[in-house]
């Protein structure tokens, strides 16, 4: 057992939590203690070393800052939503909206809500397969439940803003979100992870579980725009039941360690998954996306598209797996991963996988790795555009299609100027290119 594993167990013992969470915490701690620490020989962590966690080895819980933590923090202001703010993993009621019916903190859950949480929390995710999900269970003390009753629709999107600030010593925070949508219901949820512009020294462990009932629909967004020294491991785990729909969009910059897992299980016939992702590491950052889609029943569909722009001396990892079970006939599933390397030092390890045990299916997968087209660069430069500007315009165009497909306009408007700054261009210039 590594020092970090021992410190993590000690941190779990220091927490206070509702008594009804004790069985989940005990199971998570036991699984965490029994699981071997990943190495280069561990397939799921082959290209993502955990040395930053071992070297920093945070051994205390993060706390709310006493100063002006809002400096440099830029939430999505034009989003008309119910806002829930967590600062270093601690809920901030004074900066949050009044919670509507069905949205509640674990700590404030009544008897019926506690039973609902116990029924689903830690059940969607497979903690034996996902090491840091076991840690999240061991650390489970608070979180958010979003429950939408049958036939209902959330009046407003739920916007969960998770803010990280540096501590005197490396510290950890844990965030849980549980979404339960009953039959014929609808919800939109945005998870936004931000940090102050100061150099970060913390570790954030996040876990989202989603249960989508029959004919229910979910739009879920996960945006990671933290300062590059913050360590972050997260996961989104989804159960889709009969004729349900899940649209997911994720965008992330890299950091010293950033790993995000998506696990989606088709549990009912007719379910559909639409999952789009963009990753943008630069400098010496690392970003690792692992996705796994289980087609367990017939007549389900999946469309998964991820695109990455890898610059400077950064490194990206994408592992996308679609598993078609023997009984999952009439499946339609497609997986696409395209990558653009903008420097000779950039690195991408991509591994799209199809594992098919049914014979009446239509499935496809593919991955590409390329550099900017020299002909296009020459064309723009011949029109008076500098080489740097031409590279920025072509890079933005590579991901623009996925941004245009984002259903929530406020998220599009929020991301465009920030991505323009990332590419070193004015938003108006990139905007002109996008719509020409």
C-alpha cells in the first residue's frame, strides 16, 4: 500500500457523515485498501502515471478560503439556472440558489430521500473496476441528489459550480452527484470545475452517477477549466433504461494529472447515447479520457465523438470501448476519435475498441492522428494571414463542429471566447471563421 493510499484511509476516518452512509463508506474503504496501486503494467493506467499523487501525497481535507476566493473565477453568468456552489468541496449556501423540489444535499435529505440515495448511490458505478470510485465511496460524506419525478421536467437547469483554491499544504476534496430521473422525466445538469488563477496544490476526486428511467431524457455537461497544477480524477457513470436518452458533452484542459472516465450501461431496449468530447492539453499537461459503453440489451444506439488538439509538449490519452453483449442484437454503435498534433513534441495514445458478441449489429470505430494541413496553412498565409494566426484558425475549426452542436447556447457563448484566448486569437476573428 502506498503512502497516498494510507493517507486516504486516514482522511476517511476523520470525516463525519450521515449514519446511513456508513455501509457504503466501509465497502469503499475495504475495496480501496484491497486494490493494488496502478503501475505502467496496469492496462487502464498504462499511459497515465500517478506519480503526482504519490509525490505530493495530500494528507488533509481542503477547507473554505477565508479571503476573496472569487478573484479570477469566471462562472457561466448568462445561464438561467439553479446554481449550487462548492468551494474546495464544501457547500456554500450564501453563493447558491434556493434549491427547488427534488434537489437536496445528502446532509439535508429526509427519510424518503435518504432511502432513494441509499438505493442508487454507489450502485451505478463498479467500484471494483474503478479504483478512485472506491475512494469516492470511502470519502462519501455529502453531495447533491437531483431527483425528477415521473412525467416532470426541471424548470431550470441545475448548475453545479466546483471551485478549487490553493492551500498552505496539499489538500483533497471529494464531490458526489447523484441524478435519478423517473419515467418520462427530463433534466439538464451542468458540472463546471474551475480554480483560481493561482498555482494549485490540491487533489479533486469527483463522481457522478445517473439513473435514467424509461423514456426519460438528460442533457449533461462536464467542463474542466482548472489551473494546470491541480490534480483531478473524475467519473460519470450512467444507467439507461427503456427508450431513454442521454446527451453528454465534456470539455477539458489538461493538468499534471487529469483522468476522466465515462461508463454508460444500456439496460433497456431502445436507449440512445450521444456523447461528445473535446480535450485541449498544452504546455506539459496530461489529459486522459477512458470511455466504456456496455450494450446489454437489443435495439440500442450509441454515437460517440471525441476530438483532441494536443500542443506543445503535452500528452493525451483516449481509450474508447464499446462492448456488444450476445443478447444485444440490432445494435447501432459508432465511435470516432480524431486528434490534431500542433507540435513535434505533442503525444497522443488512442485506442478505440469494439468488442462484439452479437451477429446482427451495425458498428464502426476509428481514430485519426494528424498535423495541420500544409496546403491550408499556405493558402491562409498567401492571403496575408500570419503563420501563428493561420494555425490558430485551423485548430479552432477542428473542434468547431462539436461546439456548434452543443444544445445550450449559454455554454457555447461561454466557451468560445475562452477557447479563442487559448488559441491566441480574438473571439470575433474565430467567430467569423466558424460561420463562413
